[in-house]
């Protein structure tokens, strides 16, 4: 089954991991609708890069923590999808948008906790729910977790717990959507040198060195290490991969 004439929706596609995911999906022959939170200029740059690859693309603003905006978002999305691709439905949902939180349990406020859960679990849950009527049978969902759902670094309890919840949710999606032949998988990146979390992994030499020493391949990850795995899951080559957690971490804490 060709990926031509198929479309992916990538949340948080303007920078970091989402940007590379969007570009790699285009390389596989998919058209891409991406969302951004506040960096419209960066999102439009990605749109231009996708179009330069010969694929169709568009960018829409979305705050994935605001479940109350999802109906309006999908109304806009449906219109833009038709305008951009000529299609009424899409094929792959990539729930990538996210933000970090670094605080020990004793210092995590309820406000901080709610923000993380709203973005990384509640938002993913209900955005997926709202997307399902627009998702073609035989398509797929790729959620994004973290290596921190498997191993523990102090200060990431709320973030990692929300990611763990999304991992469980992904297995349920795979089970419940099987009758529609929709696959659901989750990719768990290790530590990546992007601006995520204020660029800690990228900019803090000690953190970078410590993680590199704990990783079998001897370095921290780059955004370009992740997008190709997500793109693979949105092709027919991955047609028998379902309900799986795929850690993409270079072999950290083996």
C-alpha cells in the first residue's frame, strides 16, 4: 500500500522532534498538516520545506492542553485538509506536542501537575478521541512517550507518569481500533539535544556527558534520530507493528 495520497497530522510540528517527524513523513510520500503552539514563523518554514519535497502541507495553531478548543480545531482542520489535499479524512495522527517539567515531588505544584497531565495525557486522549471520526480505516496513531517512563531521573515524576499513562492508553487504542485496522504505537525517545525543557540536554555539558556515558552508542540523541522511526510507523512496512512501545534512545541504561 503506497503512502501517496495519504495525510498525517503532526502536533507540535514546528520545531524539535516534531519538525523532523514532519519532514521524514514527507520523505515517505505523505502530505502533512502540522500544528504549532506559538511559533507560526517556524511552522511556515516547515511547510515550505515539505512543499519543496513535492508534498502538500499546512500549519494550524493548537494548544493541546485546551480540550475545550478541540471541536473548533477540527472544524478548521477539516476545512484546511480539504483545501490543501482535496481529502475529507486523514490517515495518521502523530501526538507529539509536549513540554517539560523538572521538579522533585516535594516541589511539584498542583498547577504544574495539571499542566503536564493536560498536555501529555488528557490532551492526547481527547484529541485522539475527536480525531477518530476523521481518521481513515487502515490508518494509524503514533503517540510519543519518553525513556523516563522506563528509567527514573529525579525531578521528572509528573512528566514521566503522564507519559506512562499514555503508553497504557496506546495499548488500549490498538485493541479497541483493531476492527477498523487502525494501528496504534508509541515511540519513546531518550534524551535528545533540542530546545525541549530549556535545552538542558543540548546546553548543559555535565548532563550531556553523563547521558552519553550511560548510552551504549556513546552520545545523546538528536532530533534526526527520531523522525524516521515515526515515519516508518506510518508506512505499510510497519503494517504488522501494533500496540508496541519502541524506545529510540541509543541503548541507554541497558
